[in-house]
C-alpha cells in the first residue's frame, strides 16, 4: 500500500506542477496581449540615437531574465525601464560621459534602444514558459550567461539537454543570425523559426485576385506561431510537443 500511496502523491504533485506551469504561461500571454505594442512602435521606432554597442555592465538582458523569469514580475515597459535606470544609473552615466554624448540626446535615445531589447527578449521568455508547460517543472533554464553561450533557453528533460535558439526571420530574408560562441555548451542545438510578416499583410491579407498573399498564408498555416491582436507573435505548445514525443518514444 505504501509504495502505491507514494506513487499517487507523486502523480498528484506532477499534475499540480503541470497546471501551475500552464497557468504561468497563460498569465504571461495575457500580459503580452495587454502591451500597447503599436503605441510603443510609433513612439520608439523613429528614435535611433543610441545605437552603439553597450558595455556588458549596462546591457538590459540580465535584468530582463531576472525580472520576468526568475522573479516572475510581469511589469510593463515603463516600469521595467525605471527599474533598469535605478539599478544601473551610475554605470549608464559613466558610459554617456565616456562617449561624450549630450545628456538630452542620450536619455532620449536610451529608452528606445532598451525597448528593442525588451520586446525581443520577452517573446523568448514567453517561449520558455510555454516549453516548461510541455516538458515539466524546472526543466527550462534561461539567463544572460546562457544567452552569451548561444542558447536563448535550455531544456533538460529525461537526461537530454536541448539548447533552443530563436531565429527571427522575415518572409524574404533572415533578420537575426544564430548566436556565435567561442565556448561550446553541452547538448543539442535546436532552431525554432520566428517569422514576423509585416503588419500590412494582416491588415490587407488578400491580393487583387482575391487569393491570400503568400507571407500571410504561410504564417496562418504555421502551427508553431500565433499572433495576438496587438501584434505580438509568440510560440505555441506545438513548437515543443513533437520534440518531447520524440524523446519519450526513444526512452520508453
């Protein structure tokens, strides 16, 4: 009776963790859907003043993982940027003085620069939540260190290590190359394609002859991606389900 009780308790715990991870994924989805993506794009897209490489000590990547993944604080961009400024204000100001950029120009350009990083990384973080809802509790890890080693996030499942790289593409060309690293890390590297057709394809999806335009058609037929009404494109569970099934089949 005792071993059966332990198995039952383990089963209940696993079911709870699956539900918890699914709730986190759904909560993050609701957060992304609440973002005024169009407003941010209109506000920040024209501003390209601070486009030089930022030194490691003031890059936003580490804080993004800390806030949205480790602490699970789903805050809007304005609140994140305030937290970023408060945390790195001394190093940020030191960098501004080093490059001799006027204060008003720099602090007008910096939030636009950090926003572009924010918008990119939080979609990767959402992919991590979706992956964990599929592979199970504590199977996913992401950090600035992993990012520098070439993995947007890492899955450890049944003895297998999967290093996922999000490859952003447009319909006509790849817009983000895979990360290059001099220090290889253990595990299999898996590219997941993140296609982002222009908003125009969704506003006007049909050609003059009535047929759907190819970028729109290809996106809607892709089961791995979903577009929210505000324009965010995210990964669906389908992006990870087949890999999990493949591992489970091998390790039966």
